[in-house]
C-alpha cells in the first residue's frame, strides 16, 4: 500500500547559515556553512513523508519569481508534488533567514511566513482530499486549512494538525482535527501547562493529542490518561525543522496504520460533524497511536544531528 498524504500550509525559501554565535547590532560575522532549501512546516513535513516512502502533495503559495525556482527544484528533488495557489505571483516567495549556532543547535529565524499573501482554496481541493488518506495542516492560510479540514471530515479522511503556535483561526479548525501534535509554544487562551493544553484540545473535540518540548519527553493523550514518551539523546547540531520532521514521520506512520486505500474501507463515507471523532480515528488504539509517535520521535531527533533540514536524509 502506498501512503498518500496531502499537506496544506506554508512553504518558504529557507536561507540557513551556521555561525559560532549570533552577531551583535551592526556586526558582521562570517558563516561557517550555509544551505538553501524549501522550508515551512507543511513543506518540510511533506518532504519527510516522501522520504519515508509516501506519496506527498503540498498545497501552498510559491509563485513565479526567479527565487521560486529554488523551492520548486528542492520539492521536485525530494518527490513532493506541488499544487501552487499563486502560480502567477511575480513577487518572491516567503523567505526565511535563519542563523544556527554551532555547539548548541539553537536557531534564530526571521520570516514573513504567509502574512500579506491572500490565497483561496483551489477548485480541485475536494478531489485532492479524496485522493489521500491523511490531510496534514499547519494552520497557516486559515481559509485553506479550514476548507481542507471540512472536506476531510466529509470524506472520512484523517486530519493531523501541526500546532506550532496558537494562530487566528485555530479555534475554528480544532473541531475538525483528529490528531493534534503541538509545540510548547502552543497556548490556547487560558492554557499554559502541557496538561492544560491537552485538556483544552480534548475539550475542543480532538481525540488524539500530544505536546512536544524540545529534548524533553513528549506528553500525549488518547482515550485514557496522559502518558509520556522519552526523546532519544543526540549530539545536537541544528534543531531547525525538527518539529516538521516529527510531523512528516508521524503522518506517515498514522497513514500506514490506517491500512486502507482511498475509497475503500472505513475511511469512506461521511464522518460526524464538528466535535465527532469520525471513522478515521476509530481504527486507532492507544497502542497504535503510541507506536506512531515512537516511530516519529527518533527520526526527528536524528534530524537534529546534522546541519540543515535535508542532510539527515543522506546519513
């Protein structure tokens, strides 16, 4: 069975520099190394999904600027099919300028992300959703995310949310989400601790949830109590994109766990409306969800042991 994942959200051009230390104001430093690749949560997750053997389609805004060629070349090299929401846009794609500190792997990121870019769900979005078992969303481009999530719910497709932070539109999106894995920076109103975040997600109708916290254990919750999974220790070189890699690997593992092709079996037919668990998640057990997390976590850790977001794939 070929796992097919649809990834809707942000795609950037990442310009990454390795430095001994962050420069002070008005200071110039010489980089120890550099790399350029497509970036953004949805794009990096799609690349990871494809690297693991899945068929990945990315729905995002890239455009026709000369700098977009670097994004397109990287996605093509890694086997990700792109549905471009702004194919004729003359301006540059979203660019992320990133400095990674050697020795700690800490990174500083400056990016416009998706701000200022207005996108509309593509006319063929319903067909795209129907052709994939899993729909992964990063919360960028809220209109696109909500449209894809609603279509996924109608068609019984599994939805996975990468919650890097609480964004405008997240509250409306959550009732359509089956699996939410969020970072320590994801704070719904009134929720500060990981356990409070998990409780809020469950109250919003998300049946399978987890909170990551760097090298600390991943806390997760299904139908029972909150549990944890340790994160393997590695010699950290670069933490950039580790969460994205985790999501791509988790989405692949969940897709594989479903064990069904689109149009066949328990994923067909309409699932309940907002707040319902839906047929897509009824196939999971606590052990199956824990196994998917346990598959993804070491891959994300391994990605931190090399510079940039692609080198780990060549190790």
